[in-house]
C-alpha cells in the first residue's frame, strides 16, 4: 500500500495549490510542509522523484525565458542529486509535449494587438518590447532541450486533476 503522506515544499506558497490540498483531504492524504531540495511535492518514503507544479504554460514560459538561469540551476541540482524531476503543468488543452506548439501565448497575442495599434497611431502610451514574445514552437523547443539536457519530464493535466496526477506520478516509482 502506498504511503498516505505527501511532502510539500515550504517555498511553495501555502495556498498556491488549494486544488491539491482539497484532493488530498478528500482522499485521506496528509500534506506535510517541509523544505525540499527541488520541486514542490514528493513522498516521504522515496524522494527520488519530485513534482514541480506550474499554473500553466505562461508560468513555464516565464521560467524558461525570464528566469532561465534560476530554472536551469534547479534542473542541474535535481540531476546532480539523482532526483527525477517531473514538471506538471496545469494546462487542460495540452495532453503531451508536442501539443505545446499549438498553445496560444497570451503575451504574444497581446504584443501583436498593441503593435498593430501602434502602427495605426493608437495606444501609443502602452509600452511593448521591440520584439514579440517567443512563439509556441520555440517554447516547445526549449522544453525539449531541457528534457534532453537535464532529464526533466513534462506532464500536463487540468487544474481539477492536479492532486490525483501528483499522487499517481509519485507512486509509479519514477517509471
């Protein structure tokens, strides 16, 4: 029988994943907050696999583009420690990594709307960068590169399934 305790990193804001806490309570799983080496969730009996949760691809984009060095260091730390890191992205419309290429990046869409308005002499007080945010196929390539270089796995689920997905991934013994 798998353990009924889930460890949650104390650096993960306490209310960030209410959905995970609600799932745990409904399923008789106790969540204990403690400092983890990497990721947000693991099992107390086997910390060789950790789950790093992301609110969606917008957070992944931020991690890979704006916080690239910090995120890369975390992946390197997991690899050096022999921890299998799984990034669980709450994005209901994405079932597998290849689907990321079809994701509509809201930052990119906003940039093109404002850029078009600027060309028309409108919204001139709304600042935008000189270049648009990365396209989804470029984000996909970055995610694939991180998987190849650092052994990180990318998994996806809807927000209503996060708790169950964490539990299932951790209880597969890293398979």
